[in-house]
């Protein structure tokens, strides 16, 4: 694609005014398990009745590690490894991420390494393979498979994050059951879970998880939940036989601890960074409102959205960019179809991988969104700018919000400075920073 700087598009956008903006802080409940406390919490959970006793000396134990950018994932994984060793067993880590990492064993190892999960750092082997074994069929007639390395272990520990999903709603969304069926199912299993469509996935996950729990050596799950600041706030070990009962209860807790953009509505949303380390669709639609299917809703009510940068941790997987109104040439150039398309082929959701309008600079990405909004006063445009959807404690808002924020119209939202012009470098990239927690 030819994207010409200072061409016709640039000329059409040149006079579009970007309003002055101010920094604001959002306040949410902040229960937290600090990183240095995590090993003790993991130990306490694994010492619970009917949990640690399942690990016996000499056992081989597979511990799952996924592809999401979970806060403290390396610390949590290492703590589980250490506790398994302390009980005389032999742990190893299994990438449990469906088709992520380009649907290759090497790619999944690379994803884990990006999170600090390596054999050297964890003190145990990592066995990465796309090979699966068949366990049987669910009550809905769906074939259930499991990572071969995990299946051959004497026991499996499901370590994951539990949170709302970005494309469907149900009693089981992102959590242990999805990790067992999609994550440990590798590309084959992930494809089966998704192939009926996102309107049915909420039925496939628990019914297929039931087969995994019956046929595989699942010892227990130990999911973590994060607060509104992307910080670990809960870690709980759940015996295998109680996962189906407990997961829906913890999902309600996770929903209650989700952050949100307090203003609720905007004309334009600017997202500085998108990537698989933030959400399966680059940005979490539960925050941004950019849903890829009609089977989930929520987030910011907004007309136009632009994405400015793709993270290195995404390894070229720009999934989610198709949900934006505009992206920058930087993102377009960073996209690797070999990393991105296996995800949408597996999930059957193509919208996330489409290419939106591509413009040459950050400035133009914001301008094209303002210019194409309908039925707004462009002298009083409402813009929300965020670093990414995991870190929204501090954001930027356009001047149109300033008076209402100062007068307390939005409880939990505080103005940190006065509106000023956004600063851009000579290449048109925004250089006004948003502080992250």
C-alpha cells in the first residue's frame, strides 16, 4: 500500500484542528498483591487442603503458561514451579496459547520468552509442541484434544488469568476452562472451540472442558485476577473437580474489578499502543468499545478510534487493528500476516484482521477521526487518549471535558493540569506523554 506523506490525504487533513488536552487521573478500588508477596500467596494456596497433597514426589507436572501480557506472570509461574519442586516433583512448562505465536512451537517459545518465561529463568524445562492427543467428544459433539506433552505428564496445573472475554459473554469466559480447551488444545483444539461461531463458544468451552477434566490428569487450577490498574489482586487454587462450579463465581469478581473510561462517551478515542500483550484483539473492547462480534458489548461509546503503535511483544500480530477507524503507517509496516492470520483463521473472526484507513502520522490518524465524525461540533470535539487498555489510571481528555471534570460531574475523575496543545515531533508523532501506573 502506498501511503504518501504530504500527499492529497495530508492536504485534506492539514487544517483539521486537534483540540487542547489535559491529563486526568481515574480512581478505582485497588486491592493488590504486591510482586514480592506473590510467592507466599502461591505457597499458601498450594498448601490448602486437597491441593498440594495432589503433588507427589517423582511426578512429572505440566504447568501452563499463556500468551497474554499478564502482570507478574513470570513471578507467578516461577512460584508455582518452585512449590512443585519443593514437593519432590519434576515440573515443566507448556505453552498453552492455541494458535498464538504463529501456530508454531518455536513461535510459542518466543512469546513466552518475551514475558521472561525461559528455562533458565524458571529453573525447569519448557516443552513446546503443536502435537495433540484426542480425548473424546463433548456432549455437543465437539472433538476434544490436548497438548501431547501435558497429557503425558503425571499431572497438569492450570495457571492462567481469569477475566471477561473480548468477544462473547457466558458463565465461562477467559479462565481455566478456556485454557484447558483453547490454550492446551493448541491450534487444532482452538479451531474446534471457535468453529461454530462466537455465539456458541460460551457453550463449547464448558462442555469441552468437562471432557478434559474427565480424561486428563488435571490436578488443580490456580488463576490470578487483576484489579483496575492491571495489578495482581487475587490468586486462588481450585481443585479440578470444583473448577466448573468456582470459575463463574470468580468471573463475577473479575467483572467487578474491571476498569472503565469514566466519561462513558466520546467522539474520538486515541490509543497509543495496541498489542497481543494487552488483549487478544490488541485493545480490550471491554474498555474501548471496539468489539469484533455482536455477542458482547460495553466499553466506551465512541464514533471513531485510531491506533498509533504496535508493541514489540506482539511479534507483528496486529489482530484488532481491523476494529479501528484508522491506523498509522508505523503499524501497517509492522504487521506480519504469518503471525496474525492464524489467529483469525482459528477463531473464524475476520473483522479484527482487516486493514482500516492507513495514514502517515499520529497527527493525521487523530485528524482523520475528527474530520470524519458525523453530527459533532468540531470546535468542541470530545477526545479520550489512553496509553493502552491495560493502563487507564492516567488518561488525557480534550478541553471539552475540562469544566465538567473540575466541577465533579464524573466521580473518580480528577484533572491533573490545564488543557494544552498536544506536541508532535517533526515526523508527526505525538510526544506528549501519558504516565503509566
